[in-house]
């Protein structure tokens, strides 16, 4: 399975690069055969897009990098999954922008929590 990983920062403590590394590490623990690509330009041909950010709320549902990425994934027929520190938007609102699923962290927005969440999501989404 080919997974594009393109998160934003999870707040001050976890920038976008560190978040991407945590997602890749957590995902590979569960699905070591999957190919994870940290480049949104690789979306064509991907099987899944995993993105993330600190808070997924109504403000993000407007014009934001996440909405642009989710729309691009939808145009390519690629499911979009969001990992977030907090999810404050409903499934219907998320579906309207092209997000197929959103998952919130159980703990603080640090690399260990993001990796753990990525592993749990991989058990559902990896083939």
C-alpha cells in the first residue's frame, strides 16, 4: 500500500517534519510493508493520504492547507484520513471537504502520541 503522509504542525512542540516522522514510525510498526511517502506531490497513484494538525475545527474547514489537500485527494480518488490533537468538527462537515475519517490523540501532542495514533489508524486502513 502506498501512503502519502503530509501533516501540518501539531502545535509548538511538534512541527510538520517531526509529525510526519512520528506518523511514519507508528504506521510502520503495524504495517511494515506499506510504502510511506512524505510528499503531497506524490498523491497521484497513492492508496491513502494521511495528514494531521493540532485542531480540526470549523476554521480549518474553510480555506486552509488541509482543505486544499483533502480536495486534491478527492479529485484523485484517494481516501483522506486526518490525525489531530483534537477533532471538533462532525463527520458530515468533514466529508464535505473530502475527509474520509478523523482521529484524535489520546494524550498530548507529542511524537509518541502521534506515532501511537498512527499505528492504531494503520490497523484500520492498511491492506
